[in-house]
């Protein structure tokens, strides 16, 4: 498994948007992205920080149900 790259909140939001998520609201330093599916809605909060910590990025990947390779170096 390759290492996760250092990413900003904006870069993560761009990847999520490319995969079908859309920004539903922004409050303070967090952006909430959603994707509607036939079986429900996936909601992912993303901190709008210059650098997202690895644990936070892993949580975003898990919540979004996207493949990890999209976020790897």
C-alpha cells in the first residue's frame, strides 16, 4: 500500500467533487460534501485546512467509500 500524500482540504474537496460529491454547506473551517445514491446519502465533512492530518484523511476515505489509491502519492 502506497503512502497517503499530504493534501489540503481544497484538494480533497476537488477529488470528492470529481467522484460525484457536491458541496452542500460551508461553516467555519469545514466543508460538507454529499453524494446521493439510490440506497441513501453519503455525507463527508472536510476540514478546509492547508494540510489535513493522516488520520483525518483516512476517516474521510472511509466515510466517502472511495478507493484509497485516489489519495495516494
